[in-house]
């Protein structure tokens, strides 16, 4: 049975009254968002999960335009958008590759290396060239994972310098983030694109960073401490790890074997559980209690990504590493909803549910920021929950079309 909560119709946990005219919010306001995939399964051997049905309905009648250009007629921004006097710059020094009379201090913004979960930030500086005023109409990120403090039209005078603050949302997996900020100016069809890069890593790295389960269903993987702190590996998806050349004693490096041969051509094992999309290594490292590794198999572990040209929204993340939870306890996390550039408005989401009856969900908050919506959920474990590793499927459904997408919350109940 799917449990629903209609937002705005009654009071109580998970109920929100939502205005039809959402407030504008600056893009620099960032809500941390973890990550999602839905399956329940076993890697080698161990306890099995059963699923019942619990859900939370969220009706959010929030409708916004899809483009920052809607703010063109807004007032000049204040605070960080205030004009800074500067000496005039030779128009020949323009370095944007366009005819827009602007000089960038740096043609790209490199935020450098950061730990997973961090929110690296930096600033884009530019100066107006020539002898005519210039109006900045938009500073638009190419991804919802990136935000700016741009609040609306900014009128700039010749020779004046302007600053735009840029920030990445917290990222929960390692790798290089490469996005851009697009600067739109009045009177020009051209757009200035400023690349923004950041590198995310953990203090414990996995080699390889993802598992290729197309070539083979078994293989080796190494976990290594980058800060020199020795650690142990306690489990892999709740099961005992298999070490290839050691007894698993505390060390800065661990060589392990992963094995998915228990899954047949239908992607199921003998218990009917599906192949996992992630392997989650539980460690004793003080900074990295969990390390997740993506399992890539073209038949069994595809992410639920919408392919229909009519669907306007998608999940911003496909798995949430929620860590430890005690029986009867609860954890809050953010489920990000993102909208395609072609979206004419922000389609409301009517339901977030889980078929696992051992967990319940409550809506805590809905945050609207232009082309993205973040739903803060609280997941609560039943009092009788036994120790083990849990993959809790989450189903997200549209209020209008009925389209749905799935993701997964990953939790561990310690023994």
C-alpha cells in the first residue's frame, strides 16, 4: 500500500502549503544534495531485503520560467554586483573571442582539487571596454550543479570592473567537474562562455573508479588511503569482503575481489535480487566511512534516465549514501529534481515513495531555485530493523503525466 500525503491540505509531518507564486531565490543559495538507483541484491552471500510499500505524496504547484533571461527588466543588483571603479582598458585587449567589449581577468575559472562533499567557489572578474555603457542580462550556468550570485540586470559603465561569484554544489563522487557560466549582454546576439572546473577526490580512492561488468563478471579492485591513514574494510554491500592477497588487517592499501557471477542473463540472482548499480565499501577510515563504486553493465545496471522528448524533468542524482542508521532512528536527505532546457515550466512532482515497508518517508521542505527543485525528505527506520546493509528503492512520480523515475537510498544498520 502506498502512503500519500497531500501537501497543503492538512497539517502534520510532511505537509507543506505551497504558494502558486514562488519567491525568487539567488543562485548562490545551495542545498546539499546526495545521490540515487534502485535495486536490492546480493554480491556474494548474506541477508536479503524484503519490500513492502510506503510512500510520501508531495504536491508542489510551483511554476517558474526556465530561463534567467526573464530577469532582464529587473533592477540593478546590489552588494556584490555593485560597480567597482577601474581605469579604462584598451579595446584591443578584449579576450573573449567575441565582439562584446569585455575583458576577462581569467578566460576560465579553475577551482582546483577538493574533497568529495565540498562546495568549491570562486569569482569571475571582467572589465567593460570602450566608451559606452554595457548591461549584463544573465549569468547562466550550464548545469544545476553550478550556481552564481547573479540576481538580475546589471548596468555597467565604461572602464568599470564587475565580479560574479560562482559555486559548485556538493558533489558526492570523485572526478573532474567541467561546466560553464554563460554571460549574456544587451544588444549582442553573442554569448561569452567562461569554463569553470573543479576536481573532486576522496582521501580513500578506488582503482579502478568504476567496475566494467560487461567485459567480465569478476575482477580486482584496490582501495588506497591518500592521506596515509591505515584502515580496514568491514563489508561490501553488507557482505564480508574478499581480499586477494592479505587477511584484511589495517593497511593503507587493500586489494579485493569483486564477483557478480551469481546474476543470470535476466540480471537476477537465485533469490530474485537484481544486480547492484553500486558496490559500497564500509571502512574504518575516520574521514571516509563509505566508498561507493559504480557497477557498469549495459544490460543490468543502467540508470533510470528519461529518453522521451516530452518529459521535462529528471533526477539530479541516482543514489544517496546515507551511512549508518539505528533502528527507530531517522535521517534527512535532499532529493534533487532538475528540468531540461526545453522545459516550458517546472512540472510538479506528486509522489515520492518506497515499496520497502521497513522505512517511512516524510517531506520536510521543498526549495525552488529557478530551473531546479530540491525536496528534503526524512527517512525513518522501523524499530525492528535488523543489522545489515539496505538498498531502499525510491520512486519519484510526476503529478501531471504520471511519468516516474527511480533511485536508491543506501543505508547500514550496525550490529
